[in-house]
C-alpha cells in the first residue's frame, strides 16, 4: 500500500462507541442497502466505512464489508473464505499486519460498536 494512502487520516472522527452489533446486523451492512451504513469489523471492533466507495458493491474491498475481516486483513488476502474473525493462530508477522490495519482503520473511520459476543478482541 502506498505511503500516501496509509498516512491519510480523518480529522473529524466521532468518539468511539461500543454499541453491541450482532453478526446478523453486521452482515446486513455490506454496502448493498443504501439505507444502512457499510461496516467492517476488525478484532471485534466495528468501523463505519460508508464514505469509502472501495467497500461498496463494486469496490475492490467489498469482500470485507459486512464481516469481521480480521483473518483476511492479517493475511493480506481478498479471498472471501479468509474474511472471518479468527486470527489468534496467525503467525506473528501476520498478527503484526493485522495490528497495522486496526491502527489504520482507527485513525480513519468512526468506531460504531463491537461485535456482540466477539471473542477475538
């Protein structure tokens, strides 16, 4: 990823929320219904990525929308089967990549809740 993309930070983020969001609610927020926000979860934390068309239905990162994509982000994978919350068995290098993505999202997107019952925090 280019340095300019990684350094882009939102300056008007709202205070983080910890509202419980069920897996079903998350799955319905995949960018296909314009009446719902587009959400991506990482390590059980839910981010609102609605303003970024890359997560929309025709975007490069749509595979992550409506899911906890922790494993896929750690593995730098766009495979749908990797878009799942389990990441604790990843090698340390991939855990580090996941942490970098979590920090990137935290600086760029509003945190709108936590996945209800998440055990991958």
